[in-house]
C-alpha cells in the first residue's frame, strides 16, 4: 500500500495512518512527527522550524526538504505543490507507483473542537495524545501511561489553529487540485477514523 493522506490540521491523518500501518505493516512517514522530533532534539534546523510551528505557520519548503531528505532515504509529506512535484520526481526515480491520494474531508467546526480539546504528554519518550472529551488523561491531567503532565501544544490554541487552517487553505489545499489532475485523488468524509480506514481499505481492494 502506497498512499498519501491529505487533510487540514485535525482531519485525523495521524490516527488514520496508524490504523493503516496496523492493517498491512506499511511504514508511516509523517512530516509533523519528523519536524517535532527535530524540535525536541534541538537541532539547528529544529530550532528554526519551531519558530514557524509555534505561530501555526507552515515551515518553509526549503527547511522541510532539508529535514525530510534524510528520512526519505530510510526504508507526511507533501504539504505544498513544490514538495509534491519533488516527491513525484523521487517516486519516478525509485520506480514507485502510488495507489492513490486520500483527501480527508472534515468540517471546520469539527476540526476546531478536536484540536482545542487535544492534550499531549510532555514526556519526550511518550508523547501520548489525549482528548479531554473523548479520551481524557487522569483527573489531575497526567498521562495514563507514564504519569507525566499533559499539555496543550502552542499550535493547538484557537488562535494558532485558526491561523493553521488559513495557511492550509492558502498553501496546502491546492494539492487537492494537483492530485485530481494526476488522476490519483479520492475524497473521504473523515468524521470517524475507523470508518475512514474501512473506506480506504475498500478503495484499495477495488
């Protein structure tokens, strides 16, 4: 299985990707996870990326490509059309054919609710994700796995999320048109990650 997951922040790409890896053992490559890892490690590139991420802005393409280069050499990405074009060239070079691009469509109010109620374990070795409504941490706000405090990330406040969604609409949503022209796009209403995965599996079989 070789698919790209598109969708606004909070569309459920990470959860859907995790469920799909359990389905057939595919490897998930998440731009967000790789960026956050670079930030945690305090690398020079990670420090630069953090300035953009804390504001809810997209990290510039040049910085993304520098950080992603090493990861793509190993056995979510892309976020902009230039990245998509570079990825297309790389896949052609490696003779890898995409199955399709899954666009996860979620209403704005659902995204805002998901992200403003999300909490993340502050332990770098854990990073478990919770939702104070549907999957809360302990009553004192600590992680159920490692007992560290859970926090609201700087890019998950309502102001930062609003900025992220505006940035997504300006820079990332054009990828929908790009992949539609390539004949690779399939759109899925993503209100439930399990239902979305079931629909993606059906599409893979067909």
